[in-house]
């Protein structure tokens, strides 16, 4: 994701006042319904994106702890603010969930940061409740109960991009790009698999004895059988 686009998208999403529903529909793919508008947030390490896709078909139901927390804390939550963190490819949703007795604030971080792309849910004090990917290294620990260490602002260097003038067109073009890339990747994998089988069969054929030599042996053993 381009930082310049994320800044614009954050401003666009700020017009919504409520998350009707939110769920994971792919290993690294979230679907959020904002007041009758369904938007996908693809958190793949190698090609994150935000798009709309009316033709998407969910094939798997996710019920990991992250998915349960996502549903409990953010379904029907009221959006207080949406922002793109300064000099970081991170969207921050601050939401309020109204219960029977009290209201609670929760924060959803969607981090489009390449290798460490992630979705993290915290309370209002930035204590991690759950995360899509748990991380534990010398620099950053993403684990339940830990205070989220926000990534520092960086000097983002990216090629200039055209500003988004029509979000509907942008979101749908992103879906087309993602689907075409997915098909191209699948095609490449299938071709590689077929080529591997061809190479294996060719190796077997090359290891066979010469046809004329085999015919000669066949006639010779046939004579032995006759005798």
C-alpha cells in the first residue's frame, strides 16, 4: 500500500460512523461492513491492499481467538476516529462498544508494513487484547497482555502516485489488480508443476534401454522359451 493512498483512505473512512460487522474471510484478509459498504483489507506480506469485490466468495470460516475477539469487540462498534499514523503505513481505528452496563473503547491497528504486516486489537490504554500475527523478537513483542509498541515514524520513500479522485473506481481497480495477480501466480504454479512432471517422465524415458536392443532381447528370450 502507498502511504499517500492510505492517508486519503483514512480520510474517506472517517465519514463512516459505525462498523456494522467485521470478520476474517482469508488467512490475512479482513472484511469490514461500514454502513452498507463492504471493504476488504488485505494484509498479505507481499501485496497488501484495500479494495471492493462483489464477486468474492468466502470458502472458510475462521474461529481462532483473534476472530472471536474481533467479533466481540468490534461488531456494531461506533467509530470515533480513523487516521493514518504519521509517516507510517498504519491505519488506526478508535471505536466504542456499548454494552448493557457500560461503554468501552477499543483500537484496531491495521499495519500495512510489508514483512510485519498485521492486525492488532488493543484497549484504550494500548494493551494488546489479540493480534492476527503474534510476534516476539528483540525489537517488538506482539502478545496478549503486552503494551503495544507503536512503530516509530520513518522517512517513507515511494514513487509518486496519482491521488485518488474516485474511491469507487480505485477500490474496484485494486480488486481487479489483486485478482489478476492471484490468477497469474496460480497459473505460474500450475505450469511449474506440469513442467516438473514432464521433466520427471523425460528422465524416466531417457533411462530406458534402446528399443532395438530390447526387441533383440525379446526375440532371444522367446527362442529360449521355445527350446
